[in-house]
C-alpha cells in the first residue's frame, strides 16, 4: 500500500501533446509512483521517454509453447489461432476469427484491385461498407493488411510460413502478379496511413487513395 501503480497500454499510440505531458511526470516522478507502459514498437516513442524508462523485451512464445497453451484451453481452430497470434498467447485467446475474416476479405479485395488483378468496381461496395461502419477502426484493417503483405512477401521470396494459410490459393495467385518493389511501396503507403490516423482521416478515402497509388505503380 505504500506505492501507486499505473498501467498505460499502447503508449506508442499517444499523440505529441499526450507524450509531452507524460514526459513531465517521467522527468520528476514522485517516489511512490510506478508507471508500467506497453508499446508494440518502443521506437515509436519519443527518445526522451525511452531514455527515462527501463526497457523489458517480451519475446514471442515458441510454436511448441503456443501449442501447449492453446491445447490446454481447448480453443477453436487452434492452428489458425497459433499462426495469427505469432507467439502471443493473449492474442490467441482474444482473436475474434469471424471479425478477422471479414476484415481480411475486404483487404484481400483491396490488394487484388491495387495489383490490377481485379477491376476497381470490385472495391466500390467494399469501400462503401467500410465507410458505413463508424465503430470499426481503420487500425484494425491496417493490421490485417500488414499480415497479408507479409504473407505475399514470403510467397514472392519462396521462403517462410505464411499466417493466412487457409487462403493460400488466393495469395499464391496474387503473389504471381506483383514484385518486391510493389510490396515495398505498399508497405510504405500503409505506414503513411498509420501515421495519418492521428489526424482522424476518413477510412474509405484513405484506402481508396492507397489503391490509386498502387495501381499507378
């Protein structure tokens, strides 16, 4: 009872104003205060915040450890959960596969249209549906998009296990139509959208622009 502990989850998502406010506390913390912060990428934090914190890296669990974990909890579709969780037991439990599949279907259409493997008209109803779902965050679609781009890269290079193995046929066909330079450009464009999310950009407009840039490539 002599200390107060606060957990700040995903501190790497904080905007500049919030990060600078937190920095004031980190510079001169009271002796009774302990702050525990989580971040997917510590290098998205201000250097001044990193320099005032003790860094703990949590490595992903091995496939054997994940298999034991998933089996002990009798989770449905264990192979898919292990592949998509990438060594994170918490994600293996919390992952809603039905919602994930809906987002993946939308992002797969996006990639097909962006690569010229499908006409732009195939994307229009998907874009409209995404625009209507105000509660659906753009970040969730971008995470799925990153996963698909990762799998396409592995298929293009001919090495590594893909995470979306249940749609390998679609991914193989798409990988045959693109090159490494295209994937690199796609990742750069998605990175840019991720940076602009803090400005409350519109989901459908951002994704439409992504397709336009990649079709031009």
